[in-house]
């Protein structure tokens, strides 16, 4: 593992310490887990945005959806 250094606002440190205390974990454990969750979400969101930006990917055809919805009235 590699050590890193970051400057955080006092409010964030207080929230971090509170979470660590409630979870019976160290600051390092809470930060590591938070970064892992963030990166997992980032990867999923990045992939979703990539798919949505691809005009060749038939994710949703608005005209088909609109006609289907209007027929339900």
C-alpha cells in the first residue's frame, strides 16, 4: 500500500471522526472504504453516460416510446 496525504476542511474531519467512532474503525479504514465506493459508482456512472452518448446504441427511441404512451390514453 502507498500512503497519501490530503487536506480536508475541519467539518469533514469532524464527520469522518464521528463515522469512524460509530463504525469502530480508523479514519484510514473509513477513507479507504469511501474511496472504493466512490470509484465503483464512478465506473458505473461513467459507463452509463458513455452508453447514453452513443447514438448508435438503441437505449431508448423517444419516438417509439412517445407513440406507445399516447396509445395508452
